[in-house]
């Protein structure tokens, strides 16, 4: 007997919730504060979506209430739910989120056909003011999106070198807005290129890879060659870019990273769950100088359709 659309959606809702709750239980995240709001949003989505879960390790501290939901509705319709979520957060915590930078970006680019999708996410910390809500905007890597990037750079207030500006203009694939609950807002630009296991397609990623070879350490270059995808995030807020190394096979990770005890805990859980496409380790170049990684970000995701 064929399943009705309503029953299929009910199953999908339950699978999304189970994925998010398993992460919370594994890392002792209390299902409170803003988590129920994001769970409700993920369950309500009618279209296919990707749920990305992550942990951030700072020495002996673990922050695991980090969830991102990427939905595949067409832009700008996909933005409506993200803005509604900001409204709900403001109501729940009784503060006003500073949306000025996002509104300035949207005033120019809301109807751009070069924007493909957006995400909505949270990064919760013990102190309310350290927590944030995130909206990431995905741009078309196959088109000239320099006007979008120039706007983001101007909003960030960064003064990048001409060399790095060229990288951002050519190889950015995502623009991030971080709304901290203390009223601050940060903009970040994310760039990517294939790792050494994959060949460049045309000029995709060629500027980032060339920049990395000239400006990053030999260890970073070796990791780029060993990974399946390399990404780097740049912003005025980060004194060092955050680099992300993605692997098709999660079991490749321990070959290249020496995790501390918390890192091993995260890795072991994600491997046991079946990590989904391209789990990533995020680090700065300085982080890599330590014998064991004491500071890292670990991302894994699953697509639901």
C-alpha cells in the first residue's frame, strides 16, 4: 500500500528529530533555550533539507549545541522562514537582534538570481550573550558573483589585501551572518576548492588553492592535498582564517589529525552514526602547531528528502 504524503512527511519529521536528539544526548546538550524552536523549524519544512550538527572544542571545553538547517526552497522564499525564526528568538529571549548588516545586504541583493539557498542555525553557549543565531547565504559558484562579495566585504568592514580580495571575489561560495545575542553582528566569507584527491574543474577553486600554497604552512598544504575538499572562512572578527578539511571517508581523519580526548569522543560518535557526506574538521593554522588538536570544530551532516 502506498504511503500518503502526510504519513511520509511524518516519518521525515521523526527522522530529522531523531538525528538532532541523538547528537544532543551524546554530548549532554539540554533540549532547552532555543533548541525547541530550531527543532520545530526543521520538522515543519516541507522540502528536502540538510541538517548539519557540529561541536566546537576549546581545550577542555566542549560546545555542542551547534545546529544548522539548510533548506532547498528557492531564494528568496527560503529566507522567509529564517527571518521568522529571528522573530521567534527575539520573543523567546526578550532581546532585539541587530539585523542592520543583513538588511543592508538584502536591500541590494534580495532579488538576485545568483543566490541559491540559505541556512538557519544556532550556536548556544552557557552565557546568553555569547550565543548566536546564524544565517548563511549560498551563492552560485558557476556565475560571476563579485557584486555580492563586494557588498559583504564592505559590510564586514575588512581591509583585505588585493591578493586575498581576489580569492574572495573568485572562490567564495557562501556569505555568513552571525547574530550574537549581545547585539553584535559579524559577516564571514567562505571560500572552497577541491582537495588534492580531486581535480580542479575549470577555474573552480584555483585562486584559493594558489593563495594557500603561497601563504599557508607546509602542514596546511599537505592537509589540502590529503583531503577531499578544502574550505576557508575569512572575516574581520577572526585574526586567523578558519580552515575546513572535508573527507569522503570519515576514517581518513585520524590519519591526518591527532585529536585530544574530546576530539576523539566526537569522532568516535560521528563514525558510529554514519557521518553522512563530507564530515569536516575546522582549525586555524595556529591550532595545527599543537601536537594534539586542542582547539577544533567538527561538522557532520545528513540530508533528508
